[in-house]
């Protein structure tokens, strides 16, 4: 059986934990998993980990140290692949800035920080921080966005950072930052006042950036374009992407290029969902997936695949629901594709593996619980007040689909996601190839759920492996904000906040930590 196994090493020979983590360890134990633990006060702290290949990993967080009235110190630490601490650096960032995105380079990590404050008096600032991993050199570029602008696209290429900014009630913009010269420039996405960027990525081999933009031309009709910009903001290519139906609208879209140079536009679409009245808002819920090759600057064709028609649809929707819809469609002499069970989906970037385009979409829904309290009216009579509390987004399934160069669906498969609730809409499922198979995995409740597929076939069913804790007698009480990330080769990083109990320890027998573990996949 193929599983995910943990790397178990001797603590004294291979791990150098932080001083705080060392204090939490008991001398009674000699063997520990390769793991870092940082004591925290709550799971709302700002610790983050970014894998940097064989350069190691960067861990960073916002401290409580005030540099001046407007800035707070953030601390960054580089660990090598055996979790040895290489350096620690601090950088003051504006108080309202929060981390949003990153991009790895060969020897430099670039981080994007945006304004997370809600005060109208605060400028809508952003910061782009370059971290030179070998030396620990920090280079910061600050800039100002238009009021109400939100960054929905970010990438770095050849010394330039590109930001795709959507602005409430206005046309979106492309912001370009020269990281060496510190020159900030902005360009319109195109003509029109109701235009927004859905996706953006700089070309890795040129000085251009590609974007998918949507222009709402009426309450019920939107146009979509695949656009390429040069460094001066000029549009050097614009491809109109048709949906073949006014009832369909793109919800999310991505572009990838095969080794042969074929471009594939793929993503999710909605049905009967346009016309919300918000000038810069596109459909939120998705009906299915689409794929469209682009050749010689022209859309060749486009194919739509309703979630209900996927081979593994019953694993997502439920077999009884599909049977009832099929009966309903047959009775009304309609196609199943004309029906829609809309879902909120989180789309991954397209991956090209063995001349196939792989698209992963995670399904989620907001989760609430009700809380009640007793109050008294003017006359002293008791009455009950109830209100809903947002718990986060519950992820419950993920679909992986393979397309050929013509955008035709070759196969689809899925993985059930159990007990995973997160406040962050970020990818949770990791996909990676091993031989002719594909491994799908995620972390939840201190365990890694994994499934091995070979296109439509299931090689190994969903199985769970527990993440080893620091001490043998540790018991996991709960985990929040858990995340699994590819690192290098067959190695992965698991991180998150864990509450742990250990009655065998004389002191600190209950602790809350931010942890990082090193994990290896073995056949």
C-alpha cells in the first residue's frame, strides 16, 4: 500500500529548535519527529511558512514591537531542510498591512503585503518585500493603490512585479513595479468602466504579462478577453473568449501553455447567474468546468462540462440527487447539462503533466452556528435573542480533471475532504505525480488524507495517516489552519496551530503551538 510517511530523526543530531520550542521539550525523550513548535497564545496569530525548495523554508510573523507610530516589526527566519536556523531578520511594515501572496525565485523570495485595514482614513498601501535567502538581505518597495482597489493578481518576472487591481465602481488597472529602480506605474486593463481582472500572470520567458479580463456590457451580458500587455501597458494581443451562450458566465479562469506551445484557457463557469447589479461583480457560484484552446491568437473552440455530467459526479452531489435530476430531465425532454447545482469552488492553477492539462477545483461552503442568549424587555420579561456566527469555509470535496490539447475532457476524479474548516480561501489539496499515478492529499485534524488515482481509476482509496507529535505521550486536542505544502522532491511541509495535552510532562502539560513538520511520500 502507498502512504505518506513521516521522517523520524534524532532531535539532538539534526534539529535546532527555537529557544521557546526547546523549553517545551522534555529531556525524558530522546527521539522526536523532525518538527518545529512555537508556543502561541491563540490560533489567530500571524505565523506563516513558505517552502523554498532546497534553500529551506521561510517562517515569518507580525510581532508586537512598534517601530514607530505607523509601522510594526515583522520577523523572518530561514531554516534549512533539516530545520536548522540559518538567520533571523526583522522588517518594519505599515500597521495595517497583511500578507497576501508570494512568488519564489531561484534565490529570492518575493512577498506581497496589502492594506487589510477598514479605516477610510488609511491610505490603500501595498508593500513588496524581496528576501535574498543566502544573505538574508531585505529589500522593500512601498506603493499606494487607488481607494477601494483590491489586488486580485500578482506575479514577478525579470525584476518587475505585476499587480492586477480591481476597483469598486471603476475600471481595473495593471500596476507595475520596477523592483530595482522602485518605479511604480499603472495602466488601464482596457476600455470601459466595468472591467475587472479575473487572473493575471507574467510570462516567464518575456517582458509581457497575460491576463483574463471580464467586461460587463449590460446587466446580463459580459465579455471576456485573454490579453497580453507589454511593460508600457500597451495591449499587444487581445483574444475575445466566447461562451457560446448568454446564460453562461466565467466565474474563474486560468491559462497554461504546453511544451509544444499550445495555450489552454480553462476554469469554471456559472449558469443564469449574471446580472447581480454590482458593476464589478461576476458570478460567484459555478455550474461546471470549461476548456478552450487558443491557437494563433484565436479561440479555437470551447467545451463545457456540467458538474452533474462528470464521471465522479455522484461522489460530489450524491447518487440519489443525480438520479432524481436525470428523471426530471427525461420527463421534460431536457439534457442533464441544462440543470445546475451551483457550488462555490476554489480553482487551482493549471498544471501540465505528460501533455495533459490538469485542473483542480475545490468545493466549499460557508459554515455558521447559532448562539442564543436571554435578555429582558422593558417590563422585565425574559426573551431569547439568537444570532449566527461565521465558523469559516467548510471544504468538502475536490475534483481533478485532465484535458487534452483541444480542451476535451479525458478523465475526471475526486477526493472527499473531511473535517476541514478554514477562514482562508486558499488551496488545501495537493496533487503530485508519482510514476503513472497521481496522489491527492490534504491535512485535517492532525492527519493527512491521501488518495492515489490513475486518471479515472482509483489505485488506493482515501486513507489517513496521523502526523507524529513531538512527544510519544502527546495527545492532539484540536488543530486549526492546517496546511500541507509541496517542498522539494518527495518531501512536504505540514503546518498549523495545534492544542496538545501531555499528562506525562511535569510542567507545560497542555500547550498551544504553531508547528511545522517535515513529511516524505514513499511508494
